[in-house]
């Protein structure tokens, strides 16, 4: 998926554990792990806002888009 989640980076910067973040945000550690490990298909804006409030960051600090790698775009002629 081209959207990646960088919760690990912010946790390290804030010296906070996954369990502490889950408690403070109000979600289960299992659901936070799904989000953190990139397995989530969606995130509620309320959850994203709570993450940003607790981690004192902006949504763009947690989420970013990466262009998918396409072999055909490097070699359009197929040679």
C-alpha cells in the first residue's frame, strides 16, 4: 500500500511505549499494532486526532505516501 504509518518514529522521539500510547489514545494495543504495522485498511479521524494530540504532532508526521514502484515505467519500450 502506498500509504505508510510512522508511529514507531514518533514513539521513539517521545520515548513512549506502544502500551502507553494505546492507553492514552483509548484504543487496544492490538488495534494500535495493526495500524503501526501497516495492516490497517482505514483509520478514523477521531483516532488520528487522538494520536496527534498524545504524540504532539501533525497527521503528516504519522502518515506519508510513497509512489508504488513500477518496473514498466523505467523501461517503457520493454527492452
